[in-house]
C-alpha cells in the first residue's frame, strides 16, 4: 500500500535544470595593470566566476574583479570569464577580451 502524507516531493533543480546563467558583460582590459574586468549579471560576483587565459581550453577560479595576474601576451579572444556551472546547470557563455594583452 502507498500512503499520501500530504507533502509533495520537491526537487529544487528541476525547475531550472539545464539553464545557463547570463554571461558577464562589458570586458575591461588593462594591459598596464595586467587585469581583466567585467560587469556582473544576474546577482553573480567574482566568487561565482572562473577565468581563462587560453581561449577557454581550461579555467581557474576567479579571485577578484578585475582579475589580476594576466601576464604575457594574449591575443583577442584568449582571456575570458564565465560563471561556473552549478546545481545541474551549465556554465554561462564566456566573455572574452576585445583587445590584446602585450
């Protein structure tokens, strides 16, 4: 026998599963300070972000906004930031640099 306890089953991820967050916007390259900044979206902050310096081949956790330590030469589209995958949802699209780092 099955008994109804009156408490429906609830899965918090079911309502948004598979939906990526909005991507960061407005890339800010600072070749002098070796930083890459962005405008946060959707209530996210750098604590929810990860960055790349190789065009998205690999990512590391962001530690600040702007992200420091962007050293060396990087072509347009090599430095970027995205929001991490969470709760069964994929990561956001990556926002890439629009000017080269020298």
